[in-house]
């Protein structure tokens, strides 16, 4: 599976969030390059699992909605 892709703007936002996290939680300043490498690692390693779970969740919701269609059937008298 290919790596999860983010838009340029979203990627930059996440990089800034990673940098803020390191500053706040670890009292460590990291560069854009380091934050981007961490982001790429996360996307490559856990991105597919998150994506697959999202697909399963969407399938469950769609399946439930499809089942609800049977409740809309008209009954013959």
C-alpha cells in the first residue's frame, strides 16, 4: 500500500503541530526537516492501519444505512 498522502497545506500544519508537541512535551526544538521525517515515518507505519480502520468504519455505517432501507418498504394489505 502506498503511503497516505496529505495536501501541502495539511502537511505543513501537521509539521507545525509536531514541532509544538516536541517543544511543549519534551522541551525540545526540532527542525521542519526532523518533524517531516517523523511525519513520513508515522504515515508509512501506522497510516495504513488508520486508513483501513476508517474503511471498516465507513463500511459498517453504510451497511447499517442500507439495512434501514428495508424499514421503508411498504407492506401490502
